[in-house]
C-alpha cells in the first residue's frame, strides 16, 4: 500500500470514528448486528466451508500443474470445454460467494484465463442444486427454472465478455509461473493426484451440507450422515498424505493455503462486518438500512425496482440457502417476481465481502466490470421474467 493510500485510510477511519453517532440506538443496534453476523459466519462457514476451500486452493497451487490448468481454462483451451466445465461447477460445489473465493484465486493465479475463471467464480455459488430445488419447491417451478437457466447463461456470457475486454491484457499473466511448487519431481501418478483433490472437494461438500427445510427425502438423508462421511473422508485424506506425499510437499501445501488465508480472511471478515452493519443479518431488520426500505423499493416490475434488487443483492451477504426464505418473506410483503429473480441472480454470486477479495485478486478495473455485468444482466433478466411470469 502506498503512503497516500495509507493516509486516506487513516483519515477515513478517523472521520468514521469522529462523525458516527455511537450513542444513537439504531447505530448501536447496527453495530451489534455486525458482530452477530460475524459470529454467525465464523460458526457456520469458516470451519466447514472456508477452511476446506483454502486447503483446496493451496492444493491447486502446489500440486496441479500449470499445463493442466491451461488445458481446460487457459486462453488457448477450447472454449466449449472450458466454459462448459466452469459454468456448471456449482452443481458440484454447493458454496456461498465467499467460500468460492479461494478456489477462484487458486485457478486464476495458477494461470487460468480470465473468462473461464470468472465463469467459475460466478457459477460456484449461483448454480447450487439444492438451492435451486428449494427455490422451485418454495417459490414455484417458474422461478426455480429461471434461476437455474439464468445462472448458467450468466456464467458463460459474463466470462466471454470479460475475456473479450481483458483477454489480451491477461495473456501475459497466463504465461507466468504462478504456483510456488515443491521444487521436486512428484512420484505420484495422475490418478492419485486426482483422488486427493476429489477427496478435498468431497470434504468441502459434506462438511458444508446444510440442513434442508423438510425432514424427509434424499437431501435430509445425506444431512443426517454428513458428519460421519466427513470424518471418513478426513481419515482417507490422512492416509493419502501418509502414503503418497513427502513431508516437504505437505509443508508447501500448508504454507500455500496459509498464504491464501492471509490474503483473503482479513478482507472477508471486514466485509462481513460492513454488510452486517449496513443491512443486518438475513431475515432481520437491525441494520442501519431498514429492511422496509428495501421491500418498498422492489415492488412491481419497473426498471428501478429490478435495478435496486440487483444492487441490494450484490451488496448483501447470503449464506447458502438463506436467500430462499428471505425472498419468500419479501415476496409476501409485495416484492415483484422480476426483482426477486434479479436478486437471486445477483445475490448468491456477489456480496460486499467477496468484492473486496476479488479486487485483491483481479484489480479494481476488472472487479468493477464484473460487478457491473452481474448487476446489469440481473436487472435485464428481472425485467424480462417479470413481464412474462404469471
């Protein structure tokens, strides 16, 4: 950070401390809400979602060759293959907008092209099978289908536009050596590396498996056994590390994962605090911005209502599956179906915390472009859906 940037930061912190009316009850409630949201995030997501994601990112950076990444996600890869894989990644990874960040940083810093990497970044939290099924069941099949189709189309279109705008600029970065690597030749076979990475992904999936609303069916059956399965997968991981990996490789993996944690966690936790202070936890009305204002602004199917829903969704933090009951309440309070879809398409894939981290990976210009594309496309999709939805 440059000296003038530090000065601006100090001035901003001073002005915030000097001008904020901390004695006002609403400000005190919003501050308490911010730390309660941080506490909920720490309890519900850090150990079960973020920590496994950080170790997956570290594994990608250390053990996945740059050639393998470029084969599927690089600038010279076949676009139909790279975008197909990236755009449906959320089917496998049921993660929120913050949990996908270490995975995105891992493949992007390893040399993936900006288009497929951004498609993966969007699709990871947006194409959550359980969330889409819950949306269709609770809010109707039309909204569930629109959400699924819109998320896949968004991932591909946004990735292609980002590649069109920044692909040439990004080409130099793709030729660099991004992983630190262990510096030694590996003795494992390709299928052993694949099993190791797949095991890490399954640990993330089962550890983060959310409790479904209905206490019946396949999803609830998996929820009942998700912790025993997670423990078995951890034991399998320990066996793999013992038999297949050298001590220096494990050390390099942990060090790389810790490096991602240092880059991501401070910005992420600061963003969660800010989101909690501004808008409160999902389903509450304790943020500095009253929830009634948001509900009043997204009635009907006007351009303003859809745009406001897109911007509000992009700023708010949604834990996995929490967006469905929130939208159920807002629809009951008079929210239009178009703005509801706009919030669905912008909300799970973006949040204020995730924007801060994405900026640290891609830079301000690319981050603003990505956020702008999500908001604009969500607004247009909401307008179209609201005009044809029954």
